[in-house]
C-alpha cells in the first residue's frame, strides 16, 4: 500500500507503539488511585506533561490531556466562552476552520452570540485588516487555525496574536496540522490556548492535548470534575498519553530533517505532474504553505474519480477533510475560496508522510497522468 493521506491520520511509529505497550504493562493503574501503582502512573503522566510543555515553551500546569483534536477544540472554546461570556457577546473565527470549531460557533449563534467569520483570499489566508475591522469592544474570543488541513495554507499567527493581544482578546488556535511539523512557541505567537492531536504525528488515536495559559482564568464546564485539574472528566489514558508524548518528542527532534525530506517529495510530485501543464492547479498559498499538504485539481477530472482510481492500485489519497466525508456540498474551505461546485468537485488532496518514498511519488503521479490520458468516456468537470 502507498499511503498518501497523512493529514487524515498517520500510522503509529515504532517508538510510539513500543511506548504504548510498555506503559500498558507497567503503568496500567488509575492515576487517581492512592496506592503505589496509582502514584507510579500519576508520575508518568506528570513527566509527560512536563515534556509536552517543554516542546510548546509552556508550563506543565498549562497542559491538559484530552481524547483528541475535536475534543480539544470544542472543550477549549466552551471553557473560554463559558468563563468570559460576561465580558461580551461577540467572537471571531474564519470560514476555513475545522468542522469541530464551526460546530461550536454554530451552537453559540443559536444561543444569540454574534459570530464574525473572516473571509480568506484566493490562497486561503485571512486579511489582518479585515480582522482589525472585525474587532469590537465586546469581542471576547478569536479562534484561528494555524494550518489548513485541505490546502496547507499557514496563517500568520504571530501577527494575528499580536493584534488580538493589543485588544485583550483571548486567542485560540487549532494547531492539529502544524504541531510536530513547524516550531510552535506559545509565547512568541501570543496564544492563550491551542489544540493538538496525537494521531496526526504518528501517535495513537484517541489522545490529544490543549495548552491553556495560566494567566487566563477559567472554570470547569463539567461540575464535580476532578481529572486534569477539572478540565475534563474521565479516567486518564496513561498509555496513550505516554505514546503521544514519545511521538511528539520524536517529531520535534527530527522536524528540520523531516521538512527537508517532505519538500523534496513534494517537488518530485509536482515535477512528475508537470506534463499536465496548465490543466493542473495547486491550491493554497504560494509561500506560506505546509509542504506536507498538497491540494490539487485537474481540469476535466473529478477528484473522486482520481481517488477511486488510485484506490484500485492500493494508493490512498482523499478529496478533502476526513471529518466531512459524506457531505454533498463543497467543504467550507472550498466555499471560502469561492470555488464553483464544478471546481470543488475537481479537488483532491495528497498529504505526505515521513515514510513515503520517491518510488511512491513517481508511481502515484504516473497513474494520475494516466487518468487524464484515459479520461474519454468519464464525467468531465
């Protein structure tokens, strides 16, 4: 199998898998139990918290473990809004956020909260001027993602954070697609909160974490909750956390090496597809873009046709965010980019991973070129 859908999920690394098995064997006790085995598990989670905080340039007391990116996004936003709703009735986000973010802001709208959805340009970036114009005296919170999962565009978080900080607005960012792939310093980016996920960086599924700045006052949204200092209920997933942090350390230590390797694979793919000339379009920002994510469309071909054709050859790609599969309408990102339904149907995504090879790329590109050469008799778009 050639797996090119790493933005959806990644396979567990050997280091993460070995850590998971070892932690299950030796640290299976509940971290809340008062016996020695429970204390042993609690100390492991404490060390994991310290390690993850170090990677983000945060304090251990600012790190809370969750079940993944979706919970991290929604629980953080709910906590921040719930605690600060007395300060105002306006929040800001973008039109290209993950569905978990849009879902919570839709709930807020139903409760009468005013939500501003920032537009993006043709490359998927927001305008700092539009953000500045959206800020009001009653704005209490803004949630703006770091890297878009469909087209890989990187938002200028440092400038955004500086602007929001000047107006005393809480700043949250979904960093699920960026953690482990680009440096993240929560202080440099002026972040009050961020969300990350394990299974995007070769860790196990069902684990994630949030950073929530110590200076930000918050109240638990679940009464009588004691786990994670009251941030979330439920027994702590000790082996999952240990494996997640092992994968996090590994990815951060090899970040520069991985990036150089992925950039070479990306260049090779685009070179191999260059015979298609102007028929192929690369989505996203020309400079501020993650090399791991390549959003493409080919004139005359549906993205789903390309995906299904590649699947016949045991090659895995996607036609957008895995969290939006089954929707009949174009994704929020495609709509924000002002794509027509026809253009949106052409979209497909290749997301690279550290185990992909040049051979994988050459074979994939060859089959995509063949799709165009044999397009007669299929639906044109």
